[in-house]
C-alpha cells in the first residue's frame, strides 16, 4: 500500500467532511426558520425531510468534484462552488411568499412541502454536479 495515496485520501475525505459541516452551518443561517430547533426540539418532520434533502443535494456535487478534480485545490474550489449554489437555491426558495411559502409550510410541519423541498434540493444538486464539466 502506498502511504502517500492513503494520506491523499484522508486529505480529500476530511476536506469533504469539513465542507459538509460548513454547509450545515450556513444552510441554517440562510433559511428563515430554525432548522435545528424545528428538527431536534419540535420533531418537525417537514423540516427534517427538507434538511436531509439539502444534505444529499450538496453531497452529490461534492462527490462530482471529488471524482473529477485534478488536484486538491481544484476539489476545494469546486466544492465551495457547489456549496454556494446550494445555499443560493435554499435562500431563494425559502423566501417565496404567499401560497407557495416554504417558510410558512415547513414551520407548520407540512410534510409534503418538506418532501418537495428535499426533492428540489436533490435536483439542484444533480444539476449542480452535472454542470461541473471538466
């Protein structure tokens, strides 16, 4: 076994973990509702579904960046781009008001809206990943 390859794996893997953790922190900031309170205190299934979809949604382009990057810095750059795209999506979608208000519906625990938020996040993640052409 080549120890250098193992160290490279660790570098990429832990950087990916740091990027996901950073995303989790920033996602909670850009959404107008308190994701962690809704999930851990209020047992809000809609919020948990939306948040879980966001995690999968950001992991897909991070995987693409890991798979296709030509260097560590290339991965870090495209990983950051992936996070920004997903955060902009979450910011915009959760600011829609009126009949289609994700903010209002998720706060109320409307499960179908949480599922829709999850699927939209995953879809944006797929498009995000596919747009990372090398």
